[in-house]
C-alpha cells in the first residue's frame, strides 16, 4: 500500500519515520509506485515524494539517490526526496 496518493495530481507520498534502512525503503517504495502504474495505467503516478529523517537521507550519500532518481525517471516516475520536518 502507498501511504498517501493524490490521484488528481498523480503524486504518491511515502513516509519513513525512522532513519534506519532508508535505502531499502526507497527501493521498496519506488517499486510499489511502478507496480501501481503497471496495474493502473489510467491513473499512473507521475511523482513519488519520499519523506524521511535528515539523518537517514544523509546516510545515502550523493550517488545513491541520484542513481535511483535516474532509473525512476527512465520509467516515467519523478522521485523527490524530502526531509522529515
């Protein structure tokens, strides 16, 4: 299940409250969005906003998010990473 889905704007929001294993959660959430798009071609998610604690996002380094965003974009999904306020 996707945490929050705005079908009008075609944006999915995923929230990770713990700074642990953020890299695994990103993989999982990107995959969930892509599977949703495969099953619901008329309601495809255009953007996935992944929200996690700053410490968890910092553990990813610079290359990992860039690579995952590049792969997602090739599949029609814009991945945005945001810090948990």
